[in-house]
C-alpha cells in the first residue's frame, strides 16, 4: 500500500478500519459513525504532522480513537450479561414463520437478519464488559495487536493490559460457552430460535445495506470454541463510500 502523503489520504485509507473498531466497541453503527466523525475533527485540530510523521500513522489514529472511546464510554458497560439474557433468553425458542410475520416470507431478508443477529449478539456480549476491559479484547483478539503494542496504543503498562485481556477473555468465554450454539452445537441458544424474539424486542433491525452480509449461511462454518477465532469470523461492518466521502471529501 502506498504511503499516505496528506492527512486526507491517511484518513480515507484508515477510516474503514477505524469504523469497524468503533462498532466493536459501541455495538452500534450510528455510534461508530459518530465516533469516526469526532476522530476526524480531533485529528484535524491536532495537525497532520503528528500523524503523518508517526512510525505507523494508521496505528497512531487507532490509538487516539481507542483512548478517546475508552474515556467517552466511561467506566461502566452499556449492558449486562443478565440484561442480555432477559432480552434474548427469557422466552422460549420460537420457530421462524417462513410465510409471513416480520420477515414477510422473504428468504433473503431471513438470511440477512440471521447474520445481523449473530453479529449484534456477539458485539453486545462484548459491550457487557467495562470499556477498558473490552478494548483489550478488541485490539488483541480481533485486530491482532500483541500486548506490548496494544499497551503502547493505550498509553498504559503492559502488565496492566495483560490483566485486562485475561479478564476480558474469561468473562466472554464464561458467558458464551454454556449458551451459544456458535461455540458448542449442543448449546440451547440458536440464532434461528431467537430471531423473532430479537426482532420484536428491537434488539436488531434490518441494516441499511447488505454489503457486509456474507453469502454463506450464518452457521456454515460450524462452532468455534476459541473466542478470538469466533469473533474474527464475523463480517466486519462496512463504512459506505458515501459516508466516507462525507467524512473526508476526495481532494
């Protein structure tokens, strides 16, 4: 990839990745878009030399966003594991109506919503973690940063980062392992059984576009017992070209 020579080039190259990172932290496309919008404003206020002159300009942007989100999201999580169970698992499994109901008998819509439920549910599981713990899982197990690199991005000690990462992995694994069929095929919680419940609870809605919905079935790759592997298998939410152009117009 060619080196960016202007701030606009750098932003246009990196914002799609940063949008995906923000979604993993916020569990919301709208909040992710707001986060990258705020990032663009902050970066421009700090001046292009700080970022273009960095050893890894893209990671300098990511570090700024990670620290900003950790601060803005506060110390508490937006959701709780108990609350997530109340939304999705307090009702019995309900079969999908292929001939009507909110899906209108549309197999394409069904496919899209099953993927959206899988992605949203797993993102919501992460959002049950305190932001400072959550960011460690996202940086290391989703984006592949080692503890040393990730600690530098956040401006904290490596030892503190490792504590956060261990806590994040354990809490996610403890929650999903006995529940989610994407971890163990014998588990009771399936996307097909919970889809109508999730739609009626407004936990998910039809996405504005399907560019980031795979053609393969949502459960086509089988269970994954490793939490990092499970999360990395999810389709990354995509920033639309029009959204990118609104954020950083082409020069």
